[in-house]
C-alpha cells in the first residue's frame, strides 16, 4: 500500500545524517531536532503554534483535555472514521454523538451535525477523511451559532488546503480551535515510528497543551494540572524535518497517481471514483473507490489472491463496533456510512507509484469487474 523503502532510498543520505546528528548530540527528548521541526511545521502551515506529541490519538485526547470538557459532555463526530476519533472521547468519559457522512466526499454531514446538537453538546470533531477537508464553512457557522469548540481530526490530511468564502486559504488543522495530526509511517508526512502534533492559533490553549503533554508540569517536578506523557522523540522529528521539505512534491506525486486512477476507472459502470469538494484540495492519503453491484468483497479477495495490496477503510462503522454499541443507535441509522462500509476499497497510494504499476493495477481491476454480472 505504501512503498516506504523506495521513498527512503531516495532520501537516504539526508535521513541517515539527520538521525546520526541526534545520536551524536544525545538529545533524544525535546532536543534541538524537535524544536527545529516544530518551527518549520509552523511556517509551512501558517499557524502560530505546533505542539508535538507522541501520536495522533494523543493529539486528539490532549486537545479535549485542554478544553476542560467534563464527563457527560457531548462531542459530535462521524461514524465513518478510524476508531481513534471516538476512542479518546470514551476514554475521557465524554459522550460520543455519531452522525452520518456525505455520499460524495465521505466527510461529516453538516446538516446532520446541526440536528444532533443538544444542550450538552460542547464540541464538534470533523474528520478530514482520506485527505480532503470537510465543509468547514458550514461547520464553523454551526459552531459559532451554538458556542461549540471545533477540533479538526486532520490525521489524514496534512498539506490539504481549505478555501474559505472570504477568499482566504488555510491548511487543514489550522481552521478550528484545535487541529490534530498523526505522523504514523504511512501518512503523507510520516516518521519511522509513532508521532503526532496539535495545531492552534490560540496562545492560551497552546501554553496549556505544552503543559498537558509533559505530565502537567510547568516547572520540573511541579505539576499544576493532570497531564500525560506524550512527546515526539528527537529521532522522529529529525526524520520528519527532512521529509517536510518534500511534502508538496509528495502530495503532487499522489495527486498524479490519483488522476491516473480516475481516468482509468471513470467510465466503468461498477466503479465510483473519489470526488473532491470544490472548497478543498485533496492530498490522497488514501485512494478509495466504491464498488457497486455487491462486488467489493469479491474484488478484495481477487486482489489478495494475486498479492496486490488493497485495504478496506472501514469495514464496520463506529456505531456497530462491539466496544461502542450504544442503545441510541441501531443498524440502518446511518445509511450512507453503512453503504460505504459495504462498498469501499482503497488501492496502493504513495509517492513511488509509476505508470507500469498503475497500468497493471487498473487493468487487473477493470478486467475482473468486466467479468462480474
């Protein structure tokens, strides 16, 4: 699905030098490499504050901790996302309120958000799924109307740009009160282990988050609030800093591959190619097709049999996951999400795809589907 080896070989001298520098300095936690990457990412995103942390899940959890949400407070998010989005809500004893997504972009439905708001609602977590921004214009308006916090789950969308109606443009994760990202190795900007970050334009929130991610400590061994141990280690920051300078090129390579897929699949009656909303760019963390006619699972098995990488993101919606069964929800409540879970399949998407690979992938898929009735 992701050719990390091929990518590494192209930047090996710089990566090896960056890692060796950290080892030579023996500054493994919160050292110069972390500070340098933080500054460069702030510049790239055009955001005042980047708070590095250990992973994207921690980024979401620490963001909610910084907002002083209380047990029982409701947080609205989508049922079509990775489990981490709702996992942290449950861990903090908040109440997840799930809503459906839009059928074209797979992102959270603003009208569904509006209908789900109650007096206990305190925050909205839009997920910029697969690499494009949710409808932030509508979401920000809803949040302002109801005095709600907006925490962007931008773990799959680093580098995506949202275009506001006032003519301004903003990177995903820098639009709401807080934004969260993951640097898991397969991400568009991935490290060689775990890593994450929180973004904000708010000075007060940034100061609070820097304390939370470091055991709630303002002065060493003086703990002013409940915190966690969530720090980006220096070796990962060094890797990320090298790759950050290539992020736009990496995005361009992914978009080129997506365009090839789109042209190859666009006219096939059993295939629906990814749709990009007019207000956002798409960085294609995943390239996700819909397979019509009930043939998704057969295609999945066929590709597996040929040793062709593919994945189903996601086979089970959150409201039907065993750990999150809730009497408020039942099968059929989120028809778009449930249909997507039956139809989606993601194909290899990375910076090293070449035309020969893409031609083989697209030909194999279309040839198989042409045999389906």
